[in-house]
C-alpha cells in the first residue's frame, strides 16, 4: 500500500474493488485508533508527546476518543514531525513525508535482492500461475498404455494380468477395457485377436463383468470421435462386442440394454445393430466370429475345449500324469486352464473310478505351477455355478463337490483364502437363484390355474431378475411336459406373449439350450421328453418366438452327439414339413380357451362383418381381442380367399391396416400367403381365376413390403 498526502493509506489499483477499498480503509482507521490509545515506550517519543496538548481524534464512528492520554505504554510506530503533525512510521523504519525513510531504503517498486539476508518474499506482489493438477484417473490411464503395448509385443497374457493386478486401482479397470480395444482398433488382426483373448483371461479374475460392460459403453460413447481417425470403427467395434458375447464375457442382453442409451443414427447405435444383425444372427456365428481375426493361440474356444476333453480321456486310459501335464502345457492357453479344472472335476463326478486320477492330475498341475491358484479357483467356481444343472445328469454331483472342495484345500492345491473370500458372494448368488426358482414355480402354478398372462408378467416384473429369464423358461416347459395338453398349449401361448413383452430372443434361446442340455435326465422322469421338446421348439418357430435360424444356433451351442442334437433335428423336420403350421397349432389345442377350429370360426365371422360394410378399425380391434398373434397367418389366408370369392379387392385394406399397426408381422404375412399359394390348385376348382388373382395380390404385397425378401410362391 502507498501513503497519500494527508497521512491516510490508499490501495494500489488492480487488486481490490471500490467496495473492498472502503472496507479496508475503515479497518485501517480502527487499527490506528487502537494504536493511538497506547503510548510509545521510547523516552524521546514520550517527552515529545507530553509537550503537546491533548487533541481529540474522530473515530470511524464519529465518536470522540482521547488521542493521547497520560499513561504508561507507547503508541508504537507513531512520532511527531517538527510541524507538529502526527506521522506514522512505515514498516522496517521507513517514514512518511519529511522523514529519513527506512534503513537501506530502496525503490518501493523494486523488492530486495532474493540473495539478501533481509529479503522477505511477502514484499513481492502475488502472481497467479495456472498449472495442471494430475488425478488418479490420469495416472491410471498413463500407466496402462505401456502394459498394453508390451503385451502386443510379447503376447504374454500372464505378465499383462500380473502387471495390471500390481497396478491396483481396481475401480478404474473399465478404462483399461476401453483403452485396450481402442489401441487394437488401429492395429493388425493379430493385435485385435490378442485383445479379445486378454479380455477373456482377465474376466472375473481381475476385471468384473460389470466393468467389462461399462468399458464397452465408454467405447461406444466415444465411437463418433474414433470414427474420424479409423474409418472401419463401426465394423471393428461391432466385431469386438460380438466376440465378447461369444466368449461369454458379455451377456447377450448387453446389446438390448446398451441400445437404449443411444439415439438412432449415432455411431454407438449403429455398432450395436451391426453386432447383432451382421455377426450374432448369422448361421454358425460363433465359429465365424472366433475365426475372423485368427487365433493368437491358433485355436478357437470350441477347439480348445475339444482338445482338453481328448487329453483327459487319454489320461484316464494311460494314467500318465506327466504326459497329461505336458499336453496341457502344449496347448499354450494358461488363461483357459479353468476349463481343464472344470472338466476334470466333472469327469471325476461322472465316473467314480476316475476320481483319484483326476485329483492327482490337478494336484500335480498345481504343484508344478502349471495351473495357477486363480485358474484353479475359477474352475471350481464355474463348476459350482452349474451344479444344479449338472445334478440333473449326475444326481450325486452336489454331495461329491462338497467332499472334493475340503479335500483340495487340505491337500494345498485350492487356495483356502481365495475360496473363502469368494464364498459369500457365491452363496448369495446361489441363494438368489434358489429363491427365484421357488417363486417361479409358484407363479407358473397360478398361471396354469388362472390362465392370466398379464398377472404372470406383472409377477415376473416384480421379481426384478431379468437375468434369470432363461431359467424361468426352462422351469415353465419342464413343468408343462409333466402335465396335460392344456398346460402345454398354455405354455406355448405364454412364450409368445413373453417374447413380445418381456423376454429377449437371447433369453428364449438360452432357455431352450438349458432344456436340451438336461434332456437325458428329464427323460428319466418323462419318457417322451425328447418328442415333447421337439414339439415345443417347432411350435416356438411357428409362433415366431424363434426363427428357423435359431434352431441351428441352439444346435451349435450343444455338445456334439448329445440327445439334444437329435431333438433339434426332429424339430427342424417338423417345421419343414408341408402344412406344418396348422398341424403344430393343433398339437395341443388352444391355451386361450379356444380350440383352433373355434379361432378359425371367429376369424371368418369378423371378416364377413368387415366385408359387408364394417369399419376397418373395428375389425382390427377384433383381431387384437383374439389374443393369438401366432395365428395371424390364418387372418391373412382367409382374407385373400374371401377377396377372391367375393371379387372384392378392397378387403385387402384390412391387411394393410393390420400391417401398419403391427398386428400382423412380416413373418405371419408371408406364412399366410404361403398357405394360399400351397392351396391354389384346390382353390382354382371353385374360383377359376384364383391363380391370376393370387398373382396380383402377391405383387401388391411385395409393393407394400408385406413379405419377406426370400419369399417365393410355389
């Protein structure tokens, strides 16, 4: 601060506002008043002050305060000039106007030399300097880059896993997923394959399933920016997501849930659409996706599983533990050793005579550090998660597993601490699944009694466990197979309703896979289980719950030469048979309370009312009230036939209205035209121009995109 002519202090411009200056001025005056009330201890000052008459001094509040009263104590830094004015001494002895100034006085605008012993940094003006503050996340992102680059150079999965684990910051691993994939995008197929393999190996051991899903969400969020530098971003990221689904590190429902976050037209939405339609819906998609980049291990997952099964069978025959360990090592897939553990334990449960051999192999592999403790625990965990289904084939599986775990722990080849730390979460998961199954049985029994589909859907939504939808499907059909045709028909009708309102296509597929995997055990209680399951599968195709392509997809997910594959072939034969739709719809009667003939009669009546001058909206309302969307092809068929018989092409307006409102799907529309096409020869006996009429109707349907592109009349 600088001093003005009347002894008052002013503040240099540029630091304080006018209001702040006024507040500071008042504060300084108060301080001066306080100082003036105390006499200086200096003799010279004291004598000088006593010679002066007392003068009043105004305080900031205009109160009269004695300036210098007699008393002991001095007013520090206050002295009189020869003119009689009170002069306040500056810091370090510098005076005001008419004084000598402070010792070693220098220019007020220039601070002391920084090397001077009397230098005080507080004398210098403050200068604000902007600087970047490093955060934990920034440090993490920088640290993972060399880990990824080193992995791309040496291909050492174990080293990359160890480095990432040592890095810590477990809560940041979703950013590792994004960084790994984004760095692989601009590299060769080798690095892309390596990235997928690394994600699979880190799954559950180091990076949780939630973090992997969140990492891919981050990647989708930045897709627009990535596309500026990498032209094929959409296709490559879609393939990464499809590969993650095939490798079981992302659930199929991820695509449905993630799609809700992105608007149509965005890169994220386009990637998800490409992953689902171009990769995951293709025939033999799992094999195609796995081979797209070639394997850095030179094997697909299925090939590795097959090789593991073969070497374990050979080990049972030879009993040579060292040879079996050598074969495991030669596979070169240390991140997949949990599959060795799982299959070895499964064989030990299935064939009691091989139990000691398998335990000996696992113990030897652990002692030689061939199978790591984390892979050993992961194998036990995976088997534990599938125990309930395994018990359908091996009734003693749970009891055997409970005996194997403490034995493995006591022998030292299963980490007790790791097992204990994972135990509570696994127990909670098992308890959650058990309660869901109990609730599901109750809900299904109530449905069989009430035939109330909306109430069942509400009950399922109240459970709030969509991840177990496939378990519900399995339980529904298993219970229905042991009941009468009424319950079987009701189950098929319910699947059609759940498919459109609640279940995803993946839920349906996974549910049937679970059913077929346990088909052999089901057949012990239900002798005709294989035929019943084939009918359920075929009916699901007729009802548009499954598409024919799904049957092949389910077949690919089953172990080779199992009973389930025979059931799939039977279902495919039922679907491909002539007039299969009508026969399959009649196989159990109507779960809605109507027989098929009753439904046909109602369709005929509503069409007659519409043709005689009825309202198209009312006709659509009646079709909706039928509650049989899987039977809409009959509406199409009867509408076409009636238009031919009545020579009234305006009836086709009903089909257009139903198509626009989504009452009749493209599949059902195509199915209806196929029915008419198959019966043209018979129709021509009663309607001479039936074939010509049909051709015009077919062309009209193609012009309005009612039919599937693959449709061709017979």
